[in-house]
C-alpha cells in the first residue's frame, strides 16, 4: 500500500506557511524592540512610534507578497 499516493493538496499553501515564518518573527522583533526602547527611555516613545508602524508595514508587505506569489505560481502551473 502506497501512503504517499493518498496525499493531495497545494504546495502553494505549504510555501506560504513557510514564507509567513519570516514576517512573523520580524513583527515580533519590531514590537519587542519598541517596547524595550520605550522602557529604557519613555520620553522617546512618541518619536519612535512612526518608525515602528513603517517597519510593521514593510514586514507585512513581505507576507502579502508571499501569499500573492503563492497564488500566481499555483495557477500558473
């Protein structure tokens, strides 16, 4: 009996799952650094908050590119 023959699905979903690991770690690092810098120097929190949101947007754009490319490559084959 061949077990591998019963497995079916999209490799794009597995690829996106692997591609989401990087942005997940990146978002965690961004907000952890912001919390740490605010704890060390509370008066700079308003000055550094825009950089946090810009970094968050850039990292999340990578996740969106990952899912978009997953759909493009899944339908292209």
